[in-house]
């Protein structure tokens, strides 16, 4: 995604013209600089504006059982919300040096004088 791009997501309870913050960012790529999350990038957000709701293409569901005269045809149209991407906010911690995870040390077992 890039700022200015529009995407369709599963329906959100947001009015048209409102701002939405999406925080489950999996990857950020800016030229040669790539940040990959494990599973998400901590502190990264995507700020988008809602452009209204719509319906997707119709999907036909046809159930059929041979020799029993059973046929059932139904359709489904999934609702979606169209979002315009305004800004991608990178985490502040990853702009400097990467954070180092602390490893737990095993407790030393001492032998008692027996």
C-alpha cells in the first residue's frame, strides 16, 4: 500500500469521511529499507479515510444431490468498506538501533556439602 491508494476491506462500522487507524501491520517497505514483523511490526500504524461502503461481486452457491431431485441455488454479495490510505506511520523504536531481546539465564545448581 502506498499513500493515495484505495483498498477494499471487510465491512467496518465507520461513517463515510471518518479516519481509521489500522495497527496490524505485517511489513513496511520503503525503497531498500524493509521492516518485517514477527508476526506484526510493533508500533506501526496505517491511517486511512473511509470512502463509504459497497457490495462485492455476486457469488453463486449451488447445492446438488444426484438421484434425489435436490437442487438449491443461492447467491451472496459480501459487504466491504473502501479506504483511502493517508499515511503509514513507522515505529519509533525501529528507526534507531534494533532492540535486543533479553535471554533468561539458567539457575546454577549448587551441590550441598553432604
